[in-house]
């Protein structure tokens, strides 16, 4: 795992060197810069040594008499199989790295080699002598966007890097807020890719590569979960539960085996939930070793959200070497400040990953995670609700919805939210998920220039994820994977773990595993009595009975208690700041301050505080 940076269209090793330094936390084990005036291009890299620990793994790396050069972030889990195949085709290797395998694969198979890679990756590959139709530079991102790759264009130059902070360090782009991205954040607490919070900076979308020529760039989509499973969905529509469970178990073991490929010790996050417990159980089954596991817990005042008891049950059952990370109220101020400094772009999520990653890094460089399990196995409660509401007699009733919206705006509660879902369209249900500011709050909270046509603008982002030929569970999975998973969980998971130089591998996002699960009929994943049925059946031997019966609950941090206690003065100052006054109406700010000082801050205040603090720390302009 590493950090990458570069410029196409210029030889500028000083600037690229600064970009590398800005993200040195991603790769503290080594760094390098290479340039070529003929193209011209400059590549930079900072290295976290995971596979091939010797100097032979140094990057930027060349191949074929220095015709090809690459700066690579990620892991190619099937690199040994690919290497063996390439050796039979005459390729020679000087290292044992997966990086060199990418270069050889590109030489032999061209851009199609990307479709053969199994893992998480983002890289920039330069060809000094490209054949007709092939680019000088290829920018590539993995299928789910596990590894980040951001870029912006400045005249004839294209700048790219793993993190936004590196691009800002180039001093070639205005630190100006993107109004559309701000809308995303105020709606759901993260920015919808390919946008970033900074105007003019974009992300290479998940499952895409960009071909960079001297006179143009071409963005190519090489993978889509729904499109790539057309035939598999037909094949599996009548599969039996027993056969599906057997095939799933085989894919789970295979994915775990691949994710354990490493030349350094591998640990795991363990919350005591189904997903993380299953992953740790599979790890032990595959390699037979005692696994180092880590979880987050809170002091005695936060017992209601402390998961240490569940993690302990799982650890004892699986006989892991377990470590709890205890967070107290005294840690709140330091945690908030360091999270804001690390987060790269404002987000409502990621604090828990930052905390557990800091503790894990003392023992391991790599940790496996159960991230993605709820999205692919239909684990969230709204999978049930949406399946039920899609058949509602009132679904899509505009008149009824308008009436209930008025009631909800006056007295928001669970019942009105439930009724709103029943009379909404599927697109409207999606736009209601995980809101920071609900529809009725925007007008009261945000100054007019930030909220014009906000509902339509949010809906327009999501329309492209509506399917014509998927069942309701596939539809919801597809939406969740392309929005919440990519824009919040994976982005924050990478940034917050790499802030400590820790590589986190989401085992359940092996693309062949996901394609299989996505293609299974609904009744195998979701029943009236149980979610994740096929998954739990396939891994039941690793999950204690008391955890199998545990009610689904998301991981929570004690943000409200922190804001009401040790962070009260900090959040008061943030709400009264010049930035806050530019973003929010004074009546909204005053209402937030009153609730804060009464010791009853709203839950969404944490997201607003992160936003304001990040804007001020990074000197971001709010002018149009």
C-alpha cells in the first residue's frame, strides 16, 4: 500500500516531490520520483512495504528496458498466477512484486490486462513508445474504488495523486469549495464521486481507466456490477440453497486466501458483528495461525454503544490474540482535532477507523475487514423496508406524500418517516437514506445560494443507479455499493487507515465473490425472519450462537456525549465562526447553539462541525 502522485505534461520533480511528501503517511518505508522530458511526465511514489520488502520493490518501477514506468497503490492478489502465465509467454522478472507483474501484463495483453487483476488498486502507467491508439499515460482504479485516485487539469497539464492534500500541495489549483459537493455533504455526510469537495478536482470513477494522450483524455468504464452479471443472474435464478451455500463457502475461502497474500503479518478488525467475526474465522481456517484482532470500546459512561463484550465473545470462540482500544471522554478533543487533520475531505464517517487503525498499526501493517457485507448480503434494515414499501398501494402517491411531508416538517418522528417511505418512489426512498439535513431542514438551515433546487439536484445524482431488470434487493445493493459504500465507507476506510500507514483489506469485496452474491435470488439472502441468511449459513461454524442472534446495529461513536461535554466550547466556537455564518442561516445556528448549551446537541451537529473545522484548517474559499 502506498501513495502515488504525478504530472502529465511537465517535468517537475520538485512539485511532485512536495505532493509525495504531503501523503508520506501512506508510505513511510521509501519514496521515489522519476521524470521523462520526451513525453513529458513526472511520477512520484511513497512506499508501504507489504509484498517484496527488498529494494527490488522500489517505485516508480520500470520494465522492458525502461519503456514502461508505473507508480502503483494497492495489492494484486492473484499476481503469482499471472506471473506464472506471463513467464510461459517469455516474460522475465527481477523482483517478486505484484507491481512488476502489472507492467509485464500490460506489455503482453494491453489494457485488457486490467480485467484480469484481482485485488484493490490505483496506478499510473507510462508507455514511452505506445503503439497506435494506445495512450502515453494510463490512470486506473479498481472495480469498487477501494483505492483512491484524484486528478485535475491545468492547461495542458494533468495532475494526479492518491489524496486531495497532495493535489493542493502542488499550489496549482484554487482552494475553492464545489457548491454541488457541499450539497452532497449536507445531504448525506460525504461527497458523491467523481466530484470532490474542491471545485475542479475529480476522482477516477470506480471500475474505470483514463487514457491520456497529448490532445485528449478518454474515460473508459471496464466493469459494472449489474452489466457484468447478466449471464450469471440468469444461471443462478433457480439455484438451490444447498448448492448456493456450497459455492459461496468456496468463494469466501478463496477470497480470504487471496487477501492473506503478504510478506508481513496480517491482523483483523473484530467488532463481534457477523461480518468481522466471519472474516476472522475464515482467516484462521485458511492459514491455521492465531490471528491478532482489534476492536474499539468506550469508558463506563458509554456502555450502551460499547461493543467490547461482543468482540470478546468472538475472540474467545475463535481463539484470537485480541486487543481492545479504549476511548474515554478525555480523548475527545485530541481525537476530533486529529480526525479533522487526517480526513482529507470532510465526512461524517471514519472516526472509528482512525481510532482502531492507530492502535492496530503498533502490531501489524495489514488488517482485514468485513466492510461491504451489509451491502452485498442485504444486511441493512432498509432492505426489508424497501422490499415491503415497493409493493405499497400508496407507492408514488404525490398528493399523500406532500401532506405527510408537511406533518413531518412540523413534528418529525418515526411514524411520519415510515409513511413517507411507503408513498415515495424508489428514487425518493434512496434520497432519504442517512440524511444529515432532511428535506424540510434545508430551507431553514442553509443560506439560499447553497440550497436552490437541492432535492432535484440530489435525485439527479442517483437516477443513473436505477435498474430496469433487477429485483428490489439487487436494486438496493447496486445503489448502496455505488453510493454509500464507495463515497463514504471505502473512501474513509482508506484515508483514515492510511493516516497511520495501515493497509486495510475488505475481504468481502473480492469482485468474483460479489458478482456471485449479487446474482443470487432474493429469497436466499433475505427472509422474513433473517437477513444475510445464505452468508450466515455458509460461515455458521465460525460464529457463536449468541452472535448469530444478535440484532443488527451499526457501529456508533459517542459524538453527542462528546459535544455536550469536552467538545462543547469547541463546537460553540465553530458554530459562531465566519465560515458557519457563510454557510448557515443565523436562526439555524442560534438554535444549534441553544441545544448545545443545554447539553442536548443534535446528532447531525458532528457532521457540521467536521465540515466547518475542515474548511477553516485547509483555508477553503466559499466564494462562487
